[in-house]
C-alpha cells in the first residue's frame, strides 16, 4: 500500500502511466529529452506571440511655439513690479507646456509700449514665431493688465485681452496666469477662469440697479360677461399690492378679497407690465396671473385666471402714485351652476367665467 502511494506521488511515474503497454517499463532518462522539446516549443510560441504583437510607437514630442517676451511696460507702476511681472509671465508661459521663451539680449531703449512693427522685428531677430507684450496700467486702487501677441511675419495681432485686478500686487500672479491660459486656449479672459485663477473682483456680488418699491391699496370690480349665475352681478373687491418699478418694466404682487349679492372672491396675483414712457405719466400694457376662489352666482370654484391689462400710471417720478387700469379675465376652471331652488337638485352645467376688470390704485 505504501509503495503504491509512493508511485502515485512520483511525477515520473505519472508520466510513465500513460504508456499504452502497461508491462513495458520506460526509462526515466528517456523522458528528459521529451520535456526539453516541450519546453522549447512553448518558449518558441511565446517568442512568436511577442514578435507578432504590435510594437508601441513612442508619441512624437509636442511642438513648442517659440515666443519672444519683451520687458513689460506700464503707467504709474514701480520698476520692481514690472520686473516681477516679466518673471511671472515667463514662468507661466513655460509652465503651460506650449511655449519656449526667448528674450532680447538688451531691453528696448524706450519705456513705452512697443508698436506692432517693433514687436515683429524683435521676434524676427530672435527667430521667434511671435512676440508677447504685457502692459500694466495702474489707477486708483485698481490695475488693468493687457497681454498682446504679435505675429513675427506680418506684425498682426494674433491674440489680445486684458483683465482688471483690485487685489494689489498680490493678485498679479493670478492675473498673468489667466491671461496666458486664455491665449493658450484661444478664448477671452472672462471665459478662461479656472479654480485657481478667479480674481477677488469676480468673487464679489454683481452690482444691481435698485428697483423702486412702493406699497399701496386698490379697489376693483369684476364685471363678468359669462358666469354660472342666471343674471349679471358685479363683484366689488379690494386689496393691497406691492409695486416694483425697474425702469424698463414693472411688476406687482396683490392680495384681494370681496363679493356682493351672492358673489365672492379671494385671490392672490402677480402682474408684469411694460411702460411706454420714462416720464412722470406713462401708459402701460401687461398681464396678470391670478389664483382665485370665485363664486359668481354658482356653487363656487377655484383655480388660475389670466388677465391681459392696459393702464396708465401717474406720479411715476413721485412718492405718491395713482394707477387706473382695465383688463379682461379668463378662468381656467369651471364653476357649477346654482342648485334648483324648488327641488334642491345640484346643477350639472359648468361655466368658465370671464369678464372685465376695472381697477383703481393709489400708493
């Protein structure tokens, strides 16, 4: 039993067990060449697969544009800051991975901003494709930096843009980085901001014109031309409103309640209007969207109403104003008619109310 176990665990014995003649013993020394041939065939196959596989081709190096950087110029700017701006500009150009920077051996004799012809001549002298010119203008607590790229051959402007900074010299690095990135991607500076290049000015809230706000009361009357009631009944109402005058347009928010002789009304509305004049007296047109609960002679209903409106405003330039307007409302909801007075049976006929609106307001 032990011998059989030893024979089964012997690798040579396992190879020998595949022989068709069980009575023939195989010499272990003869199996070694077979293993060697098998190893050789496997190695040759692996080498063939590797040779047949496509060889990775190294990507060609990125072509860098050679640009000449002239010393920055400026108004009301200290020379030390201009030298710092030159070094920062060179660093950002080279860090972008798109430019190779060259400089003239001697700076231009004039401190004025180079012209297009001078910039192109400098690029040609340095065997550059373009010239980068940076101009810094300081005024008050702000400064504007302008970057211009001139073509060496034609002296044409390839790219230019400027950026306003309010953070002092500390923000100069961010501004120049933003300008270089805008030039690199060919977009305006306002569209080239990244997380690291948002300026202090851009983090501030936008300045907005203050709309004139006024509070007032109004009285109006619904004059339905189509209602669930069997006869015409006017519905007087009153309410309060807030008017916002944004010069080129106006808007108001109103809350109303009223009713009389079987009519009832409660609503909240939003209106928008276009004034024709910018004077103390102006006519206007607009529309009102109203959510209301109405009972115009029927069982009552609630929903949205739409109302085109025309009106006039007196005292637009004063602290006291008066408005008079007329409109026509359309209900988007139907109101069931009144129940039969004799049998008490509920009506199955529904009516979408509509009619005129007459409103007077004072602020």
